[in-house]
């Protein structure tokens, strides 16, 4: 139930001044989150961060740069994100127009009587009317202003979300590109190992003929050769799937991907992370979460204004004639100002406010979760890079010793001083270490990509 009051126009200005002096909406305050210790075991104060690097500075391989550039132009998810920006802009433009008066027109012809005597029909008289009506709602309590700020926050959130899509896209392209190069390298290593195993098989056959080894040595060496050969189709399958995954990111149909060599790629060695508070400015999903909170905050302000009366000023003017729209007639006009005060609305206003406040609280929790997740991702990426660097040093020493082991055992078995199983074990260990070395390098490269994304790099 609502109560309507008629107000004389001279009093309107005074009412507006009196009501507007009452502040109903609350000023916006940024959500609070504790950034202390967000980067585990990293307490530096240097504000230099790789997040401020352009992706071309981060990824210097020219073919990778070409692919990333194409992805930014053609990726379907990024295009969809830009579409959401345009939708948000449309809603913001609509909220700007809410401050203007509405205008509508109406034209009608109304029958004013009837006549029907027997079979005789009389033409009915009509009254012709044309009218323009305008209405304007005063933003007394800040409802329209809060709604506008909420829509602006939605627009900024959509823009930040698009930037987040781009950072994720750049990282995914680089990660898959590096994985593709690593698979290429592992395929080359495996094929070369297969050739080496064939050489070993040939040597074992000759040694058997000389009664240096038994037939078991020949059979076992051939079995080991086939064990290597059977991994090649799996590597080729992984290469094909990774190429297809890259093409999907680029908005392409499946096909080959032009790429460099794995040994030519080297990660940057100076991984500067800055300080945690910089995530608020650099990481797009953190920005989007804050704008989501601001949107919820302003919508709670809108919900508060529904408890207070609204002031609407309406005016209408029209023309009425009994002959035609353009015949002789009379002009009519009116000006009305009215206050609408909610008295009983079946709990709708209270429910609206309760829901808005709960949604505001959810937005705070979501923002805090995003910040904590960002800190976790930065910490994990730093640690992964450090451990990969340690493994690379150890792996180099392991490979040097395993290569010598293969050479020594091959020489010893020729003279009957070593068992053939020692040769097979040495070769198997050497191949495994070579493949692991590629994985170590890949882990280090992917850790740099993860850190770059986690810090908010890739969209500037």
C-alpha cells in the first residue's frame, strides 16, 4: 500500500532541499585484506616486479611473440570478454539517462455515443485526443546516483575481467608453446636413443657369435630397444594434442604450429616479485573482485533508498477535438508533484536490503579469497623455479656420470669384464636422465610463466 500526496509547485524546491540534506547512502570504503606475509618466505621490500614487463620483453622468442599476438587478436574467450564490456557500457549509459525526465505520447479516437434504430445505422461521434506526458523523479536519497556507480563498477569489473582473460591467455600460450618444444626435444632424444639401442643389439649379436655373451643378452637388448620404440607414438600423440591446444587458444582449426628449438630458449634469471600490495594494482582478477564488491556495496545503497519517499514531478499537455486531430478543439495541460511513501510492502524492502547486504559480504569474502589465491600462486611459482634450478645443477652431474657409465660398461662387456645387464641398465638410466633434464628445463620455464601471470603480467 502506498500513500500519494499532492504538492503545490512552489513548495517543490523547498522540499527537495530539506530532503536532500538527509544522507541515506553510505560512502564507499575499500575492502580490507591483510597482505602481510602473502608471499611465503619472501620478505623483500623492492618494488620492482616483472609484472610491469610487456609480454614481448618477458618472452623474447620471436615465434612465440607472433603466436601470442595472434592469440590476443583472435582468441574467442577474449572476444567474449570484450562483448561483456560493451554490455556493461550499455547499462551504464542507461543509468546516466535515468536522471533525465521520461517523455511519452498518446493519440486516440474515442467513441462518445451510439445509435442503432432498426436497420438504420447512425455514424458514431468520436472525440480525438493527442497528448504528451513527461515525468521526472528527483534523486533525493541517492538511488539513481548509487545505481549509476554500481553500473560503473560493473563496467570496470568487466574491463578488469577482460584483462584477466588476457593474462591467462598469454600464460597458457607460453606454457603450451614451451611444452611443445620440450616434447619435440624428447622425441629427438628418444629417436637417437633408439639408434643407440640398435647399435647395442648389433654389438650383442657379435659378442654372442664370439661366445662372450649368451643369447639372453641379445634378446634382452632387443626387448629394451622395443621398450624405447614404443614410447615414440605416445610422444607424437602428445605433440599433436599440444599443437591442437595451441590452435584452439589462437582461434584456429587444428594444424601444425611454427616453432623454435628447445635448446634456444632460456628463462630470465632475475625474477623480481615486488611486494604483495602491488597485486591490487597489477593483478586483473584482484581488481575485478574489488569492483564486484563496489557494485554490491552501491546496490545495498540503492536498497536503503526504497525505505524513503520518492518525489516525482509530472507534466502533460494535449489537444482535444470532436472533428479530427487537426480540426477546431481545445488545449489542456497539467503539472503535478507527488511524494510516494512506502508504508506496507509485504516485506519486499527489508528483504531487498538483507539480500543486498549479504551479497556485499559475499563479495568481500570473494575478494579476500582472490588475494589469498594470488599469494599462493606467487609462492608456488617462486618455489617451483628454485627447485627446478637446483635439479638442473644436479641433473648435469648425473648425466655426465651416466654417459661415462655407458661408455665404460660397453668397453668392459666387449672384453668379458662386465655383465650385459650392466650395459642395459646404464643405457636405460642415461635415457631417463636425458628426458628428465628436458622436464627440469620445462619446469623452470613454466615456473617463470606462472610467476609472471600470478603477479599480474601479460596485459600491459
